[in-house]
C-alpha cells in the first residue's frame, strides 16, 4: 500500500506538470496483479500498515490516508475463471503458471487462445511477446519439441513466430554449451598451472576450484603468475 501511494503521487505530480492550470486531480485506481505461489495475505489498505495503539489509530483515522487498491489475485483463481475474461486471459494464464515450471505442458491446451490472440490487432507482435515471456520466466522453459508441436498446430505466420522461438532456443543452447565448455577448460588449465608451480594440490583446494565462480577463476589465473604460495593465489 505504501509503494502504491508513492506511485500515485508521482503520477499526479507528472500530470500537474503537464497541466499547470489544473485545480483538480484525475481519478486514479491502483491495481495489483498477484501471481505468487500462495494467495495474497498482506494488507490491501494503507491504514492497515500504520502502527500504534489501537485507540490512537482510531482517533486519528479521519486525518490518516486509508486508500485501498484493486487486487487481482491469480493464486486464488482457477484456470476456468481466467478463461472467462474477454482480453488478456492468455497473459494471465502465463502469469499464473510461469512460477510452477509447467508452461510447456499446458501451452498445447491453450491453442484456441493463441488463435484468438493472432486474430486480434497486432496479433503476431503480441504472440511474439507472449512466447518470449514464456521462454524467459519459466523455471523449466518449453522444450524445443513442445514449441514445434505448437507451431504445427498454429500454422501460418503464427507458426513461423513459434519456429523462430524454437531456433532461438537452439542457438542459446549452443552458446550456453560453448560458455560452459570454455569455463571448464579455464578451470582445468588453472589446476594444471597450480600443480606445476606448487606440486600436488590438496583435495580441498581442488574442490574449491571446481566450485568457484568464473570471476574467481579469472582472478586466480592472474595471480598464479606472480604468487609465491597457494594462499596468495586463493586469498580472498
């Protein structure tokens, strides 16, 4: 509630800057879209975050801000309720299920929604944004095969958008593989350098190197050329 109050004030301040002769503010309705794992349980009115003796709060209530905000709690609704909304229900479904990691399993069941989205103005751009969101936020991004099946079901330009997303997954997978391979190679090289300079390495040092971040490995690789001891290389 406090953050929404601050947002509202900023909106009104900007509006007044743009309308310097205004003597009244436009209506403003704060809305919260909640898509966490559990239903919303925090305050929904500003007055609920005020602290102090109850009798004091009651006495000051006429002079204390106590606005509420409109809460749209996806965690407290089922998918059928979301399907009933005229616009945006596909996005709401994505919000609802992204944190669960099951978008890949559910998206084929939303094929009619994807078709409705494509039929809307700027449908292709909207579909691209939806798929990009699914790829970026899902804890278990859709497998390439799932995207290909969805592309075949949609067909046409919509299918091409899905195919482009599938290609992006392939490219990113290759890039990630190259990055991981390079990082592992740097660790192996550092281990060899340390062994050549300091002899057999203790098991705890080897374990530390294997679990180190890429930044740590890079820093240690720079020190190994000038350090006189292992402690100087691995010192924090």
